[in-house]
C-alpha cells in the first residue's frame, strides 16, 4: 500500500502491528461452521476489541484489508495477470496440455484444479470482506480516538473497498447483467453474523455496490483535493494521508462508479463519473522518456496513470515464476510474437505503440510481457505496484458512453496519442467505433484482468483466440461446492 522507501521504513516499523492483524484475521479462514463459506462471525471478540483501542489499531485493520487483497488467490495473481488473463486468451497456455492454466483456457470449470482456483477466489474475497466489515462494525465507536478527517478517510476507504470487492465477485459469479439482472448472483455481506447470507439478484447487488460507493464518495470528499495525483501536500509520516493512489481514494470511488454504471448499462452516469476523473483528478499520461531509460528505471506500470493500485511487496515471486525464463512451458505465461503483433496491429504502424515497444523483454530466448517485472535495483517508486483502476479506462468508458461519435473518437485518440500512435479519423461509423474500443481494451489491459469482464459485460459470443463460444457457461463462474451444499438458495 506504500510506494516510497521512506514509507517502507514506517511499514517495517509497524510490522509487529501488521502481524497481529494478519494472524487475527486469517482466523476467518476457519470460521465456516457447517462448511458455510459466508458464516463470518468473529472468532475472537476479545482480540478484536483490543485491536480497536487506538488510531493505530484502525490503521492496522485497514492496512490488513489491502494486504489480503494482494493474496495470490485474489489480485496478487488470479484476478489480474493469472487466471483472469488466461480466460481472456492472452497466453500460449492453451497450446500446452500440461500447462497450469490449460484447463482454464478451455473454460473447464468442472476440472478439479479450476474449481479449486474459483473456490479460492470466492472464499478469500468473502474472508476479506469480513475483515472489512469488522472494521466498519467498530469504526463509529472509534470516533473519540480519531480526528474527524481520519474517521472519514478510514470509513470511506473501507466502504469503497467493500463495494469494490463485491463488484468483482458480481462480475465473476453473477449472471450476464444485460440479459439477467434479475437472476441470482451473490450475497452482499454488510455485517458480521452467524446467519447465512442470502444470494441476491444481480440488480440488488449492483444497487448495494452503488450505495456503498456513494457513501464513500461523501466521506472521502473531505480529502478530494489532496487525493489529486498532482497534490504536493501528502504527509509521508501519516499512512492515511500519503501515497493516496495506493488507497481507495476519492478518485478511485468516482472511477469505480464509472465502471459499475457502465456494467449495468447506465451510460449517462458512467460518462459523468468518468469525465469528472478525467477533468478534475489531476492524472496524467506516461511519457516516452519514462520508458526509454535503463531497464531498471522503466516506469513499466505507468504509475502516474494509476487511480487505484495495490502495493504488493512480494510481487516478484509470481512475476518471476510466470514471466521470466526460469519457468518451463508448463508454467510460463507468454504470448507468441504473432499474437502480440496482431493485438498491437504492427502491420498498420502499431510498432510505435509504447506498450508494444517498451513492455516486452526477451529472457532465455523467450519473449515475455514485462509490465510487472521487478528489477532488484529498480527505483522504489516503480516497484510492487498492481494497477487495478487506471486513467485510460476512463477515456474508454467516455468513448463508449458519449452519444456523439466524433467526440467519442476524440476520447480514444487522447489515449492513442499518448501511446505513440496516430489518431483515428473522427468520422468512424458506430460499428467501427465499437471495434476500436475493443482493440483498445486488448492493448491496454494485458496483465490487469479486465478483458474477460469486457467480453462478459457485452455478452460477446466471439472470444479472440478461442474456439469456445461466449455464453453464460463461459462467463459465469460456478458457485463453490460448499456454497451450493450449505448455502441459502432462496433466490435460485
């Protein structure tokens, strides 16, 4: 959650506090009485009450939620560069029958390995939502320990994170929204209870997500100006008020609102939210000079474009496993040069694209996407970052939601021009505009886990580089076996 080395010292200083939190909250893994994944009542009320007796305890609790989001089962692999991008057919994994992700690329959700991976997403996300809810259950009683600013920031971030995590569960396990918003989706868990949480219709879940985001927006507006990336007034000595891109900050709330509104088909509100981030958030595009330096100083994740990213101190472990030459064909994740050239339209001048020119490396004669490479001597401010919400997505949302095609094309061209590409003609027809938005998603979001959700949101039958037809069988993850066996199926 922290970027600079000076803050890493603070992180290590507080490691004892963090350890207490992680040990306490990992106990939620054992809370599934009757084998029910969503029985998330506290394991030890005494320990939790001790945690929330100081400002530091509340900060530790919030930090723990962010830390658990980087778990390999969640955004530290499965929901970004691993499972989700294997489903999006970015990698060569489908050509090796013994590959770790081979059955995933076939959408074989009944395969034992794939089922385990899907269950781990469900279980660990709801575990972390329980952590978050535990913090929220105690936050109001902590007003006397917190300044008004601290209270609003902690509560706002926690509400925003609860919405963010539920939204990705909805996108993964819920129905295709545009054709099935009344169908059963997932529980929306807002409290710590031994009671079974009902599985709700997708629309009800979406409404709950928006409600949490709107409350978070109100709370975090107290720090709206400081949350601008251009703000010089961050306090590096205060973990709440520093490196705000690594917090679920005010602009992250607005950006995720844009994402959610687009997902449910409310293009007007999606456009309003996206434009607010574009026009007022202070975010800027990466410059070519940030990418042409020595390999160890490349700003590979385009940090100035990150509206919300996680700080994963152990990111090099999976990255080295999947994206460097020590891995063998059964584990490494790489595109063929042919697929890469197709995605980036090299035959039409796409080799000038910064993402094509600077985010690939050859290691032991194999071409790898190097967006997440962690160089040992890289500048600290460029390391350990997992982008989850970025500026280009706001432009793509605006392009998709703007009714005037020339204006929509201008949003696309803004990103293209900042990627070293020529602009598109503004007189595109509607079909061509949709095609260009899809191409933009393919180029921009590799290693970020967003492309598969794009296919699902639009209920597309054609999935690039797959012989499988897109359908609910592909787009909807099955609920884990324990959830089906012991869960409340009232809404099914």
